[in-house]
């Protein structure tokens, strides 16, 4: 009932505005709870701790954002070698299947060798025939060589014969002069005999004898003159020389222009042509003989003929046939070896599409071999991320296949000379002028460092998240560059015949 008393007593105190006296206020409202400041302190502590935690978590992330460049548009790539036959044929055996690991030189596919063994036998027979023809050509050339030796001697003998005839002409002229002197003496004796005979100093018998001596001397002069004419005619000269010339006058080059000498020279030129010696007919015989001796030091004729034998057209042609037959045999053996299709690289077999009994042609894809060691990462960075990228920078590679279990290491090895859109099969065209700027991506090649396919193999096409550590200095070849230097490859040397050095 105390409550009712208090309610009735309230109007008795108008100065308080009808409010209850302080003595009647509840203690919970008049004195606040002592633990309210503790809640505020706790809240502040929680906020500070949260800020510290956020700072601890975000600081590495911010530092990573400032010191690295990363992208999630990257994948594993690698070399692939397509296995194709070099010769057509029927498949007899296939020794591998998909996913089999092979090494360089391992036999993959075997073709039927029977047709190629026949071709080898045919080529070997052709080579034997060519060698026999070469031996025959050498023997024939030896005969031509002997004939040339004989004709060369005949030419020299012809020249000597002309010179002998000239000397004989001189001898005959000298004899003629002697006979003429004898005739003159006989005539003088006869004239003196006639003069003496008139005076009775000589007998008629002596006069007749001296007259007979004149007749004999005249006959001897006539005979000697005929001998001189005979020699001159045999030398191609007129019997009687022109006015002002003597009987012994002959051209200085008679031994080079005489018909028999020219005939011997023509025969020698004809035979020499079979040995590959080309001599103009305008060349004098003496010059021809001298030039022939100059072909070897010291004029050794045997050495000259041996060289001519090896350079004779018939021999060279036969040697060319032997070489051609040898090359055909080599090609036949090479085609036979191509029946064994082998692996050109170490790797794993994929895309096998050949079976025994299939007929294959040259260049037909039988399977593919992907390399397990020649692996790299193609990372497509945005063009806004390329400013700080350089060759040689270290890259951390996170592969989705392994997650946090393993992080691969790599380095930037080069930049592709074109963005993905320009290198596409159908590049975008903006000829109409309706150009909309889109951030392009440039493929960047990252090579792996200390990659071991036995422990953590990578497969082509796997997703990769590369992170480039731009705060570390580039290392390795072409470090710090954007473009790789040009490769100065040495020029290939021209091989000689049969793979030997060309002379």
C-alpha cells in the first residue's frame, strides 16, 4: 500500500513538477554499473588487435604486389616430334603404344624390307658393271696412249727426215759443184790439147782421151744436177730455184710446214684428243712437242702419260658411271635403313595411329613423341605488366597439379614478337575505325631451372601461375635484355665427292 500512498502524495509537491523525490529514485539508475568502462577498453583492444592482424596479413601481400608480377594465364608447353616414315611400305611391326617412354634411337615401327633388299641387289650389280666398264676404259686408254707415243715419235721422225733431206740437198749441191769443177778442168785440158795438137806436141790418142774426159765430166754434172733436182722436188721445192737463189735455198720453217710433218701432226692431234689434249692446228709441230714436254717437271714423258690416263674423257666418264652406281647403291642401302622408323628424341609416345598391315606413305604421321626434358612455360602477361620484365629474371612457378607441395623455379628466356591476337589464325581487323581498346597479352617464355621429370614431371597444357621476382637482378645469358641477339650460324662447308674434302 506504500505505493498508493506515494501516488497520492505526489500532487502535494507542485514545485517538483510532479516528480518523485530523490529518495524514491531506484539505486540502479542513480549509480551506474562499475563494469561499463571495461567493455569499452576491451572493444578498443579487440580493434587494435584486429588492425595488427590485418597489417601482418596484408603487409606481405602488399610487398609481394610491389616486388613481383604475376598472372594466371600460363601453361606448360614443350617440343613434340611427329614420327613419319621416309620411305613408303607396309608396316610389319609396331613396337610401342601410347604413353610408352622411349629414348633416342629406339625402334618404333618396322616396314617390310623385301622390296628394298631387291633394290640393294640391283644397285650392287650395276656397280659391278660400272667398275668393269671402268677397267675396259682404262685398257682402251692405254692403247690410245701407246698409239700417241708412236705418233709422237713419227712426228719427230718426220721433222728429222725433212732436216735430213735438207742436209742431203746440201750434200748433193756440193757434189754438183765438185762435178762442175771437174768438168771445167776437163774442158780446159781438152782446149790445151787442141792447141798443142796443132803444133804436133800431142798425139791424137791423147786428144781423144781428153775429149772423152770432158764428155764424162758433163755426164757427171748432169747426173749430180738431177740428184739435186730430185731432192728439191722431194722437199716440195721447184727443181730450179727462182732467179737470184741458189740450189740450196730452202724456207727456214720447212721442217714445220712440210706435208709429211703436217700429216703426222694431224694424226697426233686426233689421237691426243682422245686423251683430252686439245691442240689448235695452227700450232707448229715443234711447239706442240715442246708444250707436251712442259706438262711435267723435267719433261718426264711417263709422268705425263700417267696423268693423261687418269684425265682421259673415256676414263672420267667411266669413273662418273662408277660414282653414280655407288651413289645409287648408297641410296638403296639408305632406303633399306629407313624401313626401321626410330625415335629422334627422348620422350613419351602419344597419338599412335598405325597398326601392322597398314600401307604408309612418305611423311604420313604415325605417332608423336613429346619430350620430357625440353619443357618450358608460356606465360601471357598483360601489356601493362611488361614494363619491368627482362630476360634473366627469376620466376617462381606454381602448378595446379602439385599445389603447395612443390614450387618450380625458372627464368625469363624471351618475349614473343607479337601479342596473342596478332598471331591468331584470324587476327582482329579494325579497318572500319571502330576500334575498342582491349588490354593485350604478350606470350613470355619461361625456361625451367633444375627441372627433374623423374620426381615432378610436367605435362604439356597444365595450368601454371608464374610469379616474376622483379626486385632481383637478372642472371644468365642475355640478362637484362628484351630482345635476344641474332644467332651467327657458321656457313656449311661444301663437301667433296664421296664426303671427302673438295680439292
